[in-house]
C-alpha cells in the first residue's frame, strides 16, 4: 500500500494513448478523480453502453491522489448515512470483483466527546442512527482502552463505529477504473475538454484537442476544475479550493508493538482526526476560520494550467494548537518524527456538502462536484447518480446535495466566507435548528428585512433571511442553540397565542413562486399533479409525484385567469421544483411559458380570528366568508396596493396570503400593522408557524413526505385523485402501491417529555425494538405537551397504540392520537353552522 503523499509509480496506470475512440456517446463524464471513475463504473455495470470518461492529465490528479482516505459509516445527516454505508460495502468487495488491491483497512473509529454538550450531541446522533442498519454505539472508557491503548483520557464519552477505517485513494480509483473498463466504459486520458456546446435537441458537443464527441448528457465531475467547466456554459458553480494539511510520522515503537491496528480517532474538541499509517501515525486537523487558508486566486483566475499532482507549501504553525491537542490525547506522538506533511487542495461548497444531480436551467447537464469528503462519498454517490440517470428519478431523497439549492445569490464572496466557516466548523457541535452566520445577509433579502432585522432572530432559508421568532422586552435575545428548550421557547408560545387569539403577520417572501401560462397550461398541470387542476379564482394543494409514486414536491396551485397559474413552493425547493417542471415541459413539447417570480414578489400572511376584521379596513372588496371563501384567490387592492390574495394559511387559522411586488412590502406591512392596532396585531415567526401547523396535522414536504415516501402512507389521499382522467406522473405506480397495501403509515403522537422536544428523525421504539422514526415534532402550546409525526408499521398504527420515542438517550412514552389535535378554522366554522361544538 502506498504511503500517503508518496507519488504513485507511473507504471500502475494502464497506459491510455490519448484518443477519443468514438465521436458519439450516451454519457460523457468530465474528470477522472474517484467520483468520476465511480460514476463510470456504476453506469457501465448497470448496462449503459457508450460511457466515456475524459480526464485531462491522469486518473486521481487533483484532490484524490493526496487524500487521507478516511471511511466512516457516521454522518449527522439522514440519507447521507446510506451513501457512506454503500461506499464501505462496495469497497469491501471491490478487490474480489476487479482483481485490483484497494488497501482497505477497517479497524473501526472512535469519536471523543469531552464536554457535557458533546455528550448530548452523541445522544442526539444515536437516536438518528437507531433506525438505520449501520452499527453505532456509545462505549465505556474500559472498552476504549482495549481498542486504543495509547489514548490518554480520564473522563470522556466515546462513540464507536465498527467497520470504519481508511482506504488508499489511488488504489481505490484504479480498482474502480478496472471495473469500469471491464463493464465496457471508455476512460480516455490525457484528453482535455476545451469547450461545451449545447444543441437545440438537448444533446451536447464536447470539444477536445483530439476532436468532438456528441453526447446525450454530460456530467461534470471535475473536482476543483469544476468551476472552469461550468463557466464554459455560463454557470458560476459556488466552489472554492481549501488548503488541507495532514502529517505523517515515522515508525512509533509503541504503535509497532501493537497486536492489531488502532481505530481512527476523531477528537471533536481538538478538531482533528488521527489514524495509524503503517507503524506510525497520520494526523489531520481542521483549523479555525481565522487560520485556515483558501486558494482564492483559483476562483478569480482559474486553476493554473498544468496543475495536476502538485501540492502547496506546508505550514505547521497554522495547525500547531491542534498538534498540541493531539499530543495531549496520544502522548506517543510527542516523541514521533514528522516525515511528511501533505498540504493539498480539496474543494468546498459553501456548506461542505457536494452538489450532485441534474442542474436547473441547462438541459442534460449533471454535476457531482464540491466533495470535501470525496473518498467516502465516491462509491455511494456514483451509485446514486447512476440510478437517477438511468431511472429518471433519485433512488432516495438527498435534497441536501441538490445543486439547485444554490442560485444567483451565491456570489464568490459568499462562497469564500462560507467555505472558511464550514472548514473551521468541521467538528463544531451539530445543534438542532442550527444557524451559521458567515456571508449573511446575501443580496437576497425580503423587502421587510431592514425593518425587522433588529426585532427578531432571523433564520437562513435558501439565501433569504426569515424571522424565526420576535423579541419583547425582558426576553433573552439572540441565537442560543441547545439540545433542550432554550431562549425562544416562551416567546414562541406568546406568538402562538397571538395567532390563536388575535391576529398575527408573518413574512413568507422566501416562498418559490412561478407563473405558468400558455395554451397547454391546464394539460401540463393535469399531467404534473396528482390533484385536479383548480378552477379560475381557486387554489388547491397539489403534489408532483415521481414515476415510482414518491412525493417529489408539494405546491399550492392557483388559477388566476383562464390558463394562467401561480405555483408556490417552499424556499428550499424553488429550483428543485422548477427544474422538474421545465424538464417535463421540454420532454412533452407543451406550449407553455414558465416564469420564476421568486425574487420580485413579496408575500405577507395575516392569520388569526381578527384577520378579516383588520384587512377589511384596507379594502372595499367584500372579505366575508360567503364572498371570499376558503381556497379562493383574487386580485384586490389593500390600502391602494395591488395584491393577489389567497385565502389559505399554514397556521390552519382564518388567514390570507398576500402576494405583491417586493417594493410594496414595507408600505403594505405598515398599512396592515396600522389597521390592526385596535385588534392588538403583532408579528410571528416560523417557529410558531411550525407549532400551529403540527397541531392542525398539516404535513410538511421534506419531513412527512419526500422522495422516500408515497402520498398514501403519508396520509395525503385527499389530494391524490386516482380517478381523474389525466394520466398524471406516478398514477400507475400508486395504483399498484394501493393494491399491494401499505407496509407503514404516518401517525400522530403525543409525548410525555420534560425539557426536550422531538425535532424529527428520532427512533421510535416498541417492546425494546426500534420500529420507526419521527418526521417532525415540537411542543404543542395548545395541549401543553410534545407532539410528533412518525412512520410506524401498519400493525402499530392504530389510535391508542403506546410507543416510545428516544430523545437524548432516554425513551419517552408516546401515544398515537386521532389527528388533528386542533381543528382548522374552516372545519370549525362548518361544524358551528351545523350546530356542533368543535374541538379547538
């Protein structure tokens, strides 16, 4: 096995005389690091013919060859755990399959928690791992001494993942390359891509010095050259190279004397990883954002021509405090000689997560870029992307790596500020409802930002700033993250009460908003959505399903004029949903125009029992229940400001959403606040909104439903019209799912907790076994107890069923109740008219 940092001998790479071999391909992959080669391997293995990979120098050049090669099952995310698990399982069998050694070591890994908050974090992570097949344990100090006898620690909690370890990145890539070739892919190098031209039929011309290849699709897997490839087609991918250093020591006698390999250590407070490398140690820190170094010149001027297997100048001073922390933790390190310091470029996206999938705004252009942890992600992401390319939908939900989570607002300055922060925060405590403040605000602020910013705690949503909760005299202000109830708990209760008893205003400007019009608009929406198309002047909630019947998106659809629609989605899904719709328009040849109005329109929502009373003061339009019914929409003027008003509210209370020109946000807000003085009007934020929607039993996309769930198990039957004439996407699959019967179902739970509330993604227990998972949760200020949605097997889904939910290492009693806890305002009104007394 190669020592990291030693250049591989030239003989290892199968000589590839540079030639294109063919002038047409199904898929052209640009970049021969471990991610690109893994994609070529997976596509070819799945039977795709004509897969061509182009690499401008040699395989592994860039970031792969000098990587430390760590592999771990652990990830704080949910479905990213699946990516890690797939990679490890693939690497275990790759040598046997390809005949190429991969240098895979699996001594396990231990994470060290040396503060009470870290212990909470481990417990928070354990309940998120409990419903996944991966092994993860909290272990005793005695067990740690047995695994890692060289560790100096008195009191610390340890998380242990058996099966973790490290792999030689060069050998791994060569094995994947051998596999790719065996299954028929062509790997060509050195062949540089010099230009990309998109043709009117959606295919691409890939230009190289050796000629042009015509491709059905192209995939950018070019590592820190990915920006340069993106620029060829007018895209500014938010990526930046970061200097990462690690140190290799000479032989350490105490390490050499060990009977078995040491597990990999991750000391979270010390912010470094440490592992055995032959008979010595290898150690890599993540220094703070003040000390870390970016290669910003590459962003402005491009990567220097000819850069391939070069390294940066090392700088041990920059990482000295981490070296000292490691010597404290592993004292034998003090006596060890450093024989090699590797300082190489790795690519960061603003939030450290890669960008994987098809790109909005460009047809048949896919990316797998921005990998800060390319070795552990390569196997799983190659498979994930290959499945998506071949099957037309992602195999599971990974919206957190959707390239379309970024947009025009992700400037170079923003990317640099975020990469600094993300690198320095590599081992920071991962709190629920985490906020990170570098690079904020972006240019993407709502019209009300300046007016509200000092009055509330803002949250970051797809580039926007949106109020989470508002301050009153006596409140402890600011961002105070915790695993337990914290400073926002009581103020959010106050806002909840405001909406339930009086009237509140919330800024919902971050919503994604699209206008759709054209001769085929009704036909298009009938095909895209499982619900019927709303009539003119009406609104409904509709779901776009995948061919397999999963919930790709949830939008509100309003027909404003005959054939002219407004579609509204959550802030995080804006370009994710737009890309899907645009692709269906192009594929089906629909005569439709779609326009993204997100940045130019503001949205204010007014909700609560006095909402009508307040708004009626500002307009001559009749807002009474008989004249302006629930789920109707119309254009009107409020205080002489033009708005599109929809009678709908995610609070489930009486309310309207008011869509208007962004420049009218301040005058509109001021007019509403002025008009509501007598009614005691006030602001509320998204935390209170979440509590209100959960009490009403409203589902949220990304939690109760996503590409992992079908609408039937999510309890969305009401919105799915299987008997409508149009053959909507996913209809056939849903019929089959219905026929087969469901295996699990979404249920509604109350919990008896103390100072902690469910968030979502926690393990649900029954009879000493994990049987399901929560999807979202919060404290219900109405019922004065915790509330959660959860998926459980059908046989455990009846009302009255007793279960347990694991929160911070403790199982709390939970009971399935009849939903909703609080009836919506339209339902209460209907019951009142019938002379029944509704539950509130």
